[in-house]
C-alpha cells in the first residue's frame, strides 16, 4: 500500500482497519516533504518528531482498543495563519518570526481532538494578503505543475503541498478567494464555507467580516470528511453560527437530478483566458449531462466587487493589524539605531542616517517612534500598502466617501446573490481569469494582482459558500479551476455537486510530475 | 483621485508606520492609483442603501457568564519583546527620556 496515493477518506479507513499504521502514513508524507519541498517551499515549519510521536500514540491506542477520533492518523498541514501552541505561527511575516501562540486555534484544537496528525505549517502571503504567495517574507511557493509559476494565494503553501502529495489535507483561510484561487491554480479542491460556519478563533485576523477557514483537499469527498471535524459553533467566536453540522459525507450520496446551476454571462467577458473559458464551459456541459440544468443569472453589481473588497478588507486590516505594536508580541525595533532625539523639538528623525523616517515624519514620543519603527521593519510592502489604504479610507473626511460607500455597495452585491438564488441552487463559473501565472509577473503592479480575485471576492462580501475544483488543463499542462457558489449554509450541496462531478471526471486525480 | 506626499506622510503617522522618503514616493503613486480605481463606486447611487458591515444578521451574541481559565501572566508575557515578569516594558509614553 502506497499511502501517498490514497484519498483522505481511504487513509482514515485503512488506518482504522489496521491495514497501515499511522506511523507509516506519517513517515510517507514526511519523507515526501523532505524529497520535494526544497523545490516547492510549501512549508515554513515541519515538525517531524512530534508528528511521528503523535502517530505512534494513535497506533498504540488503536491496538489497545481505545476509541479514536474521526480523522485518526490523517496527516494535515495547517496554514501558518492559524495559531498552534506547539509550533511557531508567523503568518509568513517578519513581524511574527519566532512567535509562539499561547493557545491553539479552535480549528487546530478540533483537528487534534479528531486525532489528525499535524505535520507542519504552510507558507502563505504575509498576513494572507496576496494572490500569488510572493508576499511571503520567507520566500515564495512554487507551483508544483510548473515551478516557475505562482501557486496562487494567499493559501499557496496549503494548495501546493496537497497538489504535490506532501499532505492529503491542508487547512486554508479565504478572505477574498485565498482558498479557492490557489486550489484552482494548483488543481486541487478548496472549500470556502459560509461565513461563521467554521470558528475563526485563533486565526490571525486579516478582515474579520470576510475571513473564513476551510479545507483544501484532493477531492470534495475528502473536504466533506474534514468539514465534519472542523465545522460547528464555538462559544469563543461570537460570529460563529449556531447551526447544526450536517453529516456532509453521507449527504454526498443524494443524486444531482434537478439541480439548477446559474451561469453569469459577465464571467465570460474580457480578461478571461480562452483556455480557462473552454474548460469552464466543458464543466457546465458535464453538469448538464449529470442531470443539472443551466440557467442565465445576473449579478449586476459583481463588477464592483474588487473595488468594494479593496476598501472593506484594507479598512478591517488596518484596524486588526494595529495590534502589532512591538510591545505585546512580535517584532520590536531596537532603540536608538542611527537616531537621537532632539531635545525640545519633538521626537524628530534625523535625515541621512539610515533612519526609516528620513526626516519626513515627526514622532510625538519615544513610544510612538517605537511603534512606527517596529511596524516599518516588521511588515512587508503589500501589508503596509493595505494598512495605509485602509487607514486613509477610514480617516476623517474620507470615511463616508470610501468605507461607508463600500459597505453600501456590499449590500447591493449580497442582494444580487439573494435574488439570483431564488431562481437557481448554485452559481457556476471560473475561479480565476487565467491559469497559474509566472512568478514575478504581477509583483510590480499591485492593482493587476488585485484583479486575480475578480471571481472570488463576491462570495466573501456576501458571506456565502464557494468551492473550487479542477475542470481541465491547458495545453501547457496547467490546471483550470471551476467554481460553484451557493447560498449561506449550502455546503452539503456544494460538496455534493463537486463530488458528483468528480465521480464523472478524473481531472482531480491528475498529479504533477516532480523530480523526487 | 491623487494623494499628495504630505497626505501619505499623515496617513503613515496615523497608521503608525515609519516611512522613508523612498517609501513616500512609491506609496504616493501606488495609493493614488488604487484610490482612483476604487473610486469607481462613485458612479453608483447608494443614497437609499443601508451600509452592510457584516454578512450575518445576528446581533448581540452573548455567551453564558461562566468563570473559566485565562492566560497566566507567564503565558501572556511569553512572546513579549521586553517584560519584567509582571508587566510589558515600553519606551517613555511622554517626553523625550527613558527607554525600556
């Protein structure tokens, strides 16, 4: 038995039946990480010893006839945005280099209670801000399908590690597409649950009204298994929903007949790569052949999604990231380097001495200077850009024109979905306008990078669910992703539709060829 | 919508980000471009639309007020850049002197 080739569902069954030991499974994936991650850089931290000890404990408990959790022995990689008390949590930022959280994120705690084996923390765009993983302070992730291309982001490490068989399951987070877009670009399945379906406690906050954690897997069936373990109300997250967790896995068996899928004509407008368009149209045809009907729907305000998102998310981020102050945890600038206060003239930076403020900014006290310099040193360029944009849009005189305006348009965008879902069950379409793009292609143009989220941000703004999965490959061998969006709490239907598609096609079984 | 270099410097101070002259030059251009892009929302008439700050309709969520364990002082201080075992240490909040 080759553990790397088994689905998560089959791995859990094989371990439970004693066909393979949890230790053997953990070693297989850890060895795979050792052999291929040098070229991919999906992981920021791998804890081999702890993972094997954990697996050995599970094997011992199984032999002793003790009860085991639903994910017993399943290796899981976790995005480095989720707090882990026994592993560093950096959000791929220098600001949090070496940070040890004092507690586990709720999702991490649930994975441990289900007896999953946590293998390590995955690379990402710094503080989950980006669509290519190139904003990681610790270097980019390489797409396993073409190492010169980006894996997408911000959960690029989670997507790449599943695509390259370094873990059967990874956990990601999605604020504007950060699960679905890298899943699409890496040829795996990624579910962004309804806002509040999965607890955000212990997820390092980016934009709190948009952030949601979800599974990144090789198939919808594997995602259903993981969702049963991580979804559900958490008293520690006041935005977590008090809704029953359905038996996602067993609900997959319901037939697809009668499913109404919406198709938005504007999704196929300018900017969509022709090969992506072709793959997406083929997927619509496959759903039709499986008994679904396809209907035209309109999302009239979808074209304002990016503009709305790039106000709402940076505003929330500027507020959330105020916590990085160099005082409680995280990076603190060393005092006095190349700098002396001028007595009686305020705390003014001297020009020309290597000081970051360069004589332009005046600080009102040593404390404020420490804040400003710590944050300048700790945050990377994209994080600073978004903090600045959000601070500007929230500042006196601009709040109504930008932030309040964006919130009004957000309601229009959500209303479009509510109207559309009166006529269809799900909405299908592309995940991203292009397949994986070359590393470096968009790094000099922030706005071009923002546009990669054009099909995904609406889901977050509306607080609904979305799933992406592979629906074909380009002539150059790059995966093409298909996205389904559904109403709030439609995860059973999203998973079932994706699973049905995967029973009829084998795109999700394709694996990149990597030098082992 | 173009931002001036002085606008960006002011926002930098509000955001508690020390910016070099080069940072200011670059960000003035980048932020002007992004703000210009997001200003497309102006073409929508939203006078009658209530802002939507949050996708859920839930309000006033409370949990039971039950005593539970919280972080110990040592846990709370474990990642602090400077502390004295009981408190976080920071530079002077007022004036020019004092450092931690």
